[in-house]
C-alpha cells in the first residue's frame, strides 16, 4: 500500500499589514533600483564572509553542537520541518539554525 504524503505548507503571516505582504510577495529584483540591488548583493556577500570566518571558531562549534542536540528538527506527515545550519549541513529547527548562525 502506498502512503500519501501531504506537502508541508508555511503559514501566511496574518499579522502583517496587507501593504507589507503585497510588497513582499509582488516585488521582484526588476522592480528595485540598481543601487538597492547592488547593496543587497554586497550585504549578502558580507554575511557569507562573516559566517564563514566565524564558523572556524571554537564557540561556533559549541553552538552548532548545542543546536544539534537541543533544537532537533520536527516532523509532520513524514516531512522534516527544519533548516540546515550554515556551513554545517545538519538539520535543526529554524530556531536552532538561527541560534547557531547568530
């Protein structure tokens, strides 16, 4: 017998005002000024550089291990509800991934 797997859906953040939701869902890079896109790319590159450098520290290893032990990813209908820790790959809860990446 084949089991049916239901996809996990992310809940819509209903507490955000409609104009904010509309902007977040309807805006593409083509709608943004070039200087905004350039700054977003620069910020992302900075984030990756800082995360890569920080990942080599003893404290980062400690926090990643703590998150893996205490912030396990959940499951629903056989789907894993989690997020990979940056530059680690182990999957933990979204809160655990945020903690490890902070």
